[in-house]
């Protein structure tokens, strides 16, 4: 039996052995962003593309600034809509840290909402992160990031890996959906 181990930067580990081998993560948790377990030989991979548009932002539930001019915000709600291969309204919960002049931000959090993918409707919930730096060509920050999510309801058994940026709203996104046929 030949074993191949791949370790991705996101900390996900994939093992491929035989057609009946299963891919799992150590300490698999029931959290929305936890990777799914999937049959290696039976997983369909579908490329994703589209646009992610921001429609509103609710203020932070908590914020602070340090004496060294570093700012943090927790619980910022970003109301977005996916267009393209994934369609639907998704709310991102953003926790930001960076320079108070917003010249550099690191943002991460959770997200979720009802979406449709390949004619199937359900929920997509997961975790995300982005890094934003000034872009003189845009005259604003340029962000690029990625997310991992899994589907539930009519999307049970679907895992999404999505990347966006660089740039500013609206973002083009691309990625892969992993499904069990």
C-alpha cells in the first residue's frame, strides 16, 4: 500500500492510500469550518468562480486602541451576496487587528448563510481570513484571502474552498467545491 501525505498551509492533512481510504483530520470537530471526511476516490471537484459583493456593515461589538496606535475590533458583521457558481446572502463575522490608520489590516472570523450551488440549496458555514495592505493603484487597501466551509441541509456533503482578491469590493472569487456523488 502506497501512502502519500500532503500538508497544506491551512493545516489540513490529506492521506491517499486505496480506493476505500478515507481522508480525515486529526481531532475532527463538529465546528462549521472543520474539514469534511471524504472518500478519496469518490470525491468530485468542481471549480468555482464568481463575485462577492458587500451590501452593509454593522459596527463592532467591541473595539480598542493601544497606546502604540494598534486597533482591534471584534464582531463586525459584513453582509455580502455571492453571485456566480455560489449564490446567496452570507454574513461574515470579522475580527480585525492592524494599524489605527487602516494602512494594514489582518481580519479573520466565521461566516455563514443560505446559498445555492449546482441547483441545491442549503447553508454554507465556515472560517475565513484575509490580509489587507495599501495599493497605490487602487487608492485604498487591497485584500486577498481565503475561506473553508461546509454545506448543510441540501448541501450536506459539500465542502468549499474559496479564494478572493487581491483588490477591493466587489471581489472576484475562485476555488473548488468537493462533493460526494
